[in-house]
């Protein structure tokens, strides 16, 4: 009988003391820096620029990133399909992997990794 009372008392204290958790959306960005994210639309055209401010290529989609076309700076065209990723959008076709979230990402072309920004 004493065990039941102890169990009920601790359960009651636990339930009364619980407070719902709320996440603040601005905790992931520095306080004075706005978060810039490209809008995800059905048809989209993104220009990828390396950290040295050199244009890497253009990324095009017309089906909300299920498939995409990457045109590199040499005008070579790569058809990409969406891959599973934990965060952001990941596209690949074997030798080319593009993974981005927000306005930055990584291009892996023939095992060479290049960080880029979306303009």
C-alpha cells in the first residue's frame, strides 16, 4: 500500500512540475544577422558562387527539387535526382553531389569538395 502511495505521489509531482518546451527560431542564428533562405518554389533557378566569389554554375528545377539540372561554368549539363538527407536538399547523379540548406551548401564533383553560396 505504501508503494502505491509513493508511486502516485511521485507521478503527481512529475506531472505538475512539467513545463512545455518551446523552441525559439532565432537561437540558431547570431543575434544581429538575419537568416537568408531562398524560397522553395515549384520552378527555381539558383546561381552557385564559391567562397572566392567565382561562379560555379546554375542549378535549375521545375518539380520542387525532385529532379534538377546543374550547368557548370563550362556549360556542361548534369541531370540530378533528389537523395535522402537529414537536413536540407541533396541532389546527385554519381560523380556530382550537391547538398544545400538555406543559402549555403557543398558541391562534390569527382571527389573534389567546393563550398558555395546561393546568389
